[in-house]
C-alpha cells in the first residue's frame, strides 16, 4: 500500500461506532491496521463490536459515550489516550436521525428540535474539543465530520435533521480555518440515504426505491460505499485538504 494511504497504528475514534454505518467504519478501520475506539450511546453495541474485532487480533476498545455530554466526550478522549497513547483521527459519525418521524416543520416538538441539535451539532463540537488537546500536542490530526446529502437537496419533513447537517458543513469550514496552522485538518462527507441496519428499520421499501431512482448510479447505497472517502480524509493522502465536503451519494446531488 502507498504509505500516504496507510493507517497502520493510527488511533481512530469513531462516534456511533457500535451500530449501522459506524459499525462498518469500526470494522474497516481495524482491518486497515488502525487502533479503533468505537464510542456509542449504546455501550453494549460498542463493546460487542470491539470484542469481535479483538477476537481477530485487532486493537480495539468499545465505550459507552453520550456525545451530547461534555464529561462523556472527555472520558472518551482520555480512554483513547490511556489505551493507545495518541488520538490521530476523529470520525464524527454519531447523529440522531433514524428515530425521527417524518412530519411537517410545524409539527416538530421544540424538545425534539433541541435534542437533534444537542446530538448532531453540540455533540460534534464537544467531541472535537475533547480530542483537540492531544492533536495539538502531537502537531497533527484528522477530523472527519459526517453530514448528509440531504443538505444539497433541501430534503423536507425532517427540517431539524437537515438543518443540523447543514450546520455541520459550516462548523467544518470554520474549524478548519481556526486549527489548520496546528497541522489538524477538518473535512466533511455528505452520504446519501445508506442502507444500514438502522436505516432499513426507519425507511419504507418505496422510499428507498425512490432515492435509488434519482441517482446517476442507480443502486442502493451501502456503508462500504462511504469507507473509501472517509479513509482518504483520515490518511496522509489528504494532508493538504481541509474545510472541504465530499459528496458520496451515487450522483443524486451534484455540487
């Protein structure tokens, strides 16, 4: 493998790393030689993923982490440092979406709006702050924020989710300018609707078929479709790239 793409020995924290797309990230980064911290609100799921990978001789740890809690994100970063001695990459994957019903913006309860913002934006902010001291001390780091292609489409009926994911892009650009001189890059990925265990539970077959029909590449999107872009942004191959957003949705949205 070209050394610019090599992730061997890198410590990678993946929020939401116990289920769905995040679980696939945990598995694939481990297979690529990274030391993986799978952090998830569902601690049992995170530990299950870590134990399965450890059984294959991969270096992993699973943590119960609530990214909306400053104390919890600090504990996440501290555990990574104690276990592996560094934090090289943060994949901000955790978000609140699959449990949200589709409905008019006039019907969204205020407390539901606040919860989405607390997880999808504040959680990202807190996770970045938690890992920043280690990355600054190292003189390098990679932050990859997972947004959504719904931002480019202006997808209705989950206004709070789409709004929060648009905020992720603004957050990515602004933070990239603030910490770029420290050797830390900040980029984002906007996935299309991806068929994972959590997405299948929350979407009808008709809805998924409609999404496929609107793509230039007309097939179902699966988590593996995202792995390459996320790994690229986590590797030295993207060292001179920051503040950018990579869209991976089969050509449904083009920008």
